[in-house]
C-alpha cells in the first residue's frame, strides 16, 4: 500500500508579524513548503512595484501564501467543530490555500499584460505538471493534485471549499489586506478578522456570517475599498508599473526586430516567442528581471536605456488626471508634438486606468457573477449583506474608475531643445486637469 502523509511528530511553527504564529502539523503541508516551486515565491514580491511608493512593501508571495494557509487552517477547524469533514477534504483546502499563488510571475500583473500569460493557468500547470509539488501531492493519491487544482480553478464539486479561498470574503483577501496594510504602514486595511472567523458558519455552497457579526464584515468591506484606492492604485505605483511594462514591451520589440543586445536576454527568449515552457517559467523571478534592467541601462537603444535608468533610479513619470472624452480631443496634437521633439509617444505618453468594485450583489446573467455575502439571521433565514447594511448598500455594485495620463515631465521641462513645442505640450497636459 502506498504511504500517505500523516502528521508531524512535532508541530512546526513560523513566526509571522500578521498572525503571530503559523502552525504546520501536517506532513503534506510541510513537504509542499519545502519544494523548489514554493521556495521560488520568496523571490517574488507580493505587491510588485509598490515598494517604490511604500518602502516597507518588500514582503513576498511566500509570506502571503503561508498567511492564507493559516487563515484556512483556522477556518477549517471552525467548520470541523460544526459538521463532520472528510480528513482528505481538509487537506485539499489547506493545500489549495498554500498553493493558490504558486503560478505568479515576477511583477506579476504587469508581466501578464505584456506577455499574455495567466498566473491561474500557470498555477494549474505547476500543480499538474512535472514538478516537485505534484510529486508531493501524489503521495495523497493519484487524483489529489487535480482536486487541489480544481479548487483554485473554482471547478471543484464542493463549492463551500471553493468559497473559502475564492469569494468576496475569503482566506486570500483577508490575508492580503492585513499583510499589505502592515507592510505598507497604513491603517486602512485593518479589520477584526478574529470576529469574522468566530461568526462564520458553513451553509451548503458557501460560508455565511451570523447577523451579530455584521459590523465586522462591514469593516472588512470598507478596508478593502480604502486599500485599493490608497495603496493598490496609488499613482506613483502605477507610474512605476507603466515604466516596467514599457521596458518589457521595448525589449520584446527590439528582439523581434533582430536588435543585438549586449547581454543576450536568454531568460526572455521563450517569452518573446510566445512559446514559454514550464521549465523556463519557473526560472523567472524578480532577481532575474532586475538583473536585466540593470544591464540594459548600458544598451545602445536610447529608449530601453532611459526606461531602465528611470526604473532602477526611481525617476518615474509624472501624471495628470484626465477625462478620456476630453483628452481625446487633444490626443492627435499631443502625438504630433511628441514625434516632432523626438519622444516616442508609445513609450512616453501613456493613459492608465484603474477601477474597482468593492462589493457586488448577485445579478443573474451578468458577466463574472459574484456570490453575495449572506448574513444568517436569528430565525435561520439568509439575508444578502447590502439589504441589512446601510454602509455596504451605499457602495454595492458601484464601480469606481479613474484615468491618469503619464508622461516624462523632466524631458519636457528641459527647454534647451524644442522650447516652443515643449511648452505647448505642457500647457495641453496641464489643461487636462482643469
């Protein structure tokens, strides 16, 4: 009979600044943490370029993944007190929580947009491919890797399990809000997680929350709203992401046009060709990306050189708020002027938009239907959160979007060349802010 992992002889404990301690009692979880694919997450920051805005934001997806596991462990313990859970189902939950971000690449979201990758697809590839992680999961049975992958892909048959890691209030979101708030030093992301876990109850396809805990859930929704606009969508972070994306676009363009790099970007070859293998993907982390950015500061191509110097030295683009409908009226003139002064608008004049839906209620037939958060009333009925909470009702279903126009202000302010044209550009840009 094939050996299956049991419990460790002695519990392993990670000291954690957010949860105080992370407890590991299962051999399976301990072995997964030790795989090279999971250890790679130490070299990928949780918040991408946010460290250029909030200098404390150096935490990694390794930290976060352990935190999500710990919250899930506590959720499952609470569930087990109220109903009988299959022990294997428990390990599926814990494994999915630990591995949910395993497919993230370096500077993940910017990276995905440029190279058209999807971290969730790579997560599935890593769990089901030729990896140490799959070999560890296989100890639990031939079908165990697929079960874990299905939870992360939201196709697992037990929808309650899926909701614990992927819903409007789940282990993933609770950890990243608390962790990101801690490492950025802001107070917006704080909420009473202990209370939320105490009032959580299993109910068919999802977890629900006792009505007496409604204010803790409200607090969570509002902290998420504040974190998105004060931290995740911070304009300085977005400026860094714009430059990062343009560096990758430029390198890809140069490669496709047979440019001779001084330092051959061999780690990017399969990315540039659109035929990236799992082995190549797993070799990518932020230390690799930053190595090339450091080297590309010495390239002959002036755009790649300048953008890399900007990123590495934090000489970011400035921005103005813009209304796309107004902005489009001056766009042709701006493009013409940028070309005239020798500044490629594809790299030095960029519109960036951000939007967030803090809480959504169920509306059948719409794209990306979201299960609402339900409150368990004293009489046993379920009520959708926004019908009981005036605070949540005020922001439900309301998508907030803003648009910013990023540009190299330092170049435009250098009046030694094309002074007339540069003054006109600055006046057009300033006019966008009204």
